[in-house]
């Protein structure tokens, strides 16, 4: 009986001794696909322009036409300071201008301030006086030579001529002085007109009101803030690229942006980069313009991808072929009917695929869901598939 039991045990062990069983596995081939090279960064969205609008003249605020969140267009009236005082100042300046024109013999109104000095009444009078005294002096000199008049009378005539000549020169200087005064009055009118225009506060660009800081009835000094205006389309994306990634970042490259709570990416282009890395962080400041469809807000924290190369051939495998242990990534390739462990370096990841940077070659077969598969273990390929459908660029 004992011998019989030994024989049964030997017969049950005989199939394992005959040979080790093989394991059935599903495999996929390493394929090439067109994909993007990107740099992942984080940053924030800021207003493209932000301006605190202040009054340029003092006065009482008469009206304010906007409030928090109001959308405005470039040139739109934002606020109005009471203009009456400045209207009176303009009228006063215009009156003084007319007075200065009248002193030069010009019409009271007009834009032409050209004056010929010899045509003014003051100069004409002085010039006529010079001619009169010159002729009188010449007659006295002739009579003096004839002995009819004394030397003292001749000297009196000479002095009268000199006085008249000096008055003529004074009249020319007076005309020049009046010309300068006219120019000054003209400038004063322009200043008064500018002050009147500055009683209105206008939007310098298309945007929206971020903050209202004054109310009708407030007395405002020069420079008092009234509203803060921001331009929200496009928005300015500000991110920092590492020293390693900085050489590949250039103006004009496409940027994709994701905002927290919104799975839809927003795209834009890099418009500005810093000429140097930050000395402390060794990061490169990058700015991009992001068109705003109304769903983006300044101040939002964002994730972004800078597309440094948009069409490159790379190797990829299905995501479920990758095994990670202690930070090391590997796959199991099928070679000569056996599973062979291959350490790989991965790159970009898609929905169901992973880029292989090195460690495999195109066409190699890798095991799907290897589980506890061991290197050197005999395998039988149950079914084979490609590494998944070719996705759209950027997927």
C-alpha cells in the first residue's frame, strides 16, 4: 500500500518535470507618432493694461458715468468736474488776447497774429517825427553855416533830432514787446482751453472699471484718483521658465493655458521675454497675450504649456505597459519568446499613451499590464495591438 502511494505521488509530479509552463500575454508595438515638445509652467493672468485715472484740474466732481464693472470704450467720458470756473477763465484769457491784438492794430478776433512793425501807428508817428526833426536840423545847420543862426540853435536842433530818433527806436521795441505779449496771451488762451477740456475725464483705452474711488459732490485736488480701469482683452500671462528650459523659449511660440475649474484650454502666443534670467531664482520671465472670451479674469492662477516644437517624431507605448518601482520606470519587451525587462525614460503623456525618450526602438513588442511578470519568463503572445490610435496634436 505504501509503495502504491509513492508511485501516485511520482506520477503527479511528472508533468512539471516535463517542462515549465508559458504565460499568455497581450502585447503592443512601439510606434512613432507626431507630437509636441512642451514646457510646463505655472503663472498668473494680469490685466493687459491697468490705469488709475486721476483729475488734471481741481474742482467739485459734477458727475461720474461709471461704476464697478462698467465696460467702457476708448474716449468715453468717465467723470466730469464742474466746468463753470474754467469757462470764465477762458473768457478772461480771450478778452486779454483781444486787447493785445488791438494794441497792435489787429482785429479783435482772428488767428493771424502777423504784424509789420512799420505799419503800426506808434512806429509811423515816431518815424514821421524823425523825418521832421531831421529836416529841421538840416535847415538850421545850413543857416548856421551862413552865419544867420547861432551855434546854440544848431545844437538844439541836433538834440531834437536825437530825441526823435531814440523815440523811433523805442517805438520799434514797444512793438516787439506787444508782439511778445500777444504771443503770451495766445498761450494763456490755449492753457485756459486745455484746463476746460481737462474737466472731463476720458477712458484712455477699451476696458472695464475695477474700482470706483470718488462720488459726485467730492472736491478733488489735482491728481486725485477717480477710477481704476483695466484692459481685459487680451490678458497678459506671466510665467517663469527654468534655466534648463529657457533656451527653447522664444517670442511667437504658442501657449496653452488652463484655469482652475475650467478644463477648456485657452491659447495665445509669447509676446515678450526677459533679456536675462533672474539672479536669485535663475528663472526666465515670459509674457504671453491671451485672448479673452469673457471667461478669464485678471489675477487668476493658471497652468500653462509652452509649445517649443509643434511637430516632432517620437516613440510611444500604451500607458498600461509602464511599470514604476522606486522611481524607476520600465517595461517588459518580448524577445525570443521570453519577457525581458527594459528600463526606459519617459516624456510627454497623453490620455492613453506615454512618450519613450530612450530605452526602446520602434517596432519592439511590449507587454500590456505585465503585473508580476518576471524577466526571463517564457511568454506566449495571445494578442497584439498597436500603441493606440494616433491622437490629435497636443492631446
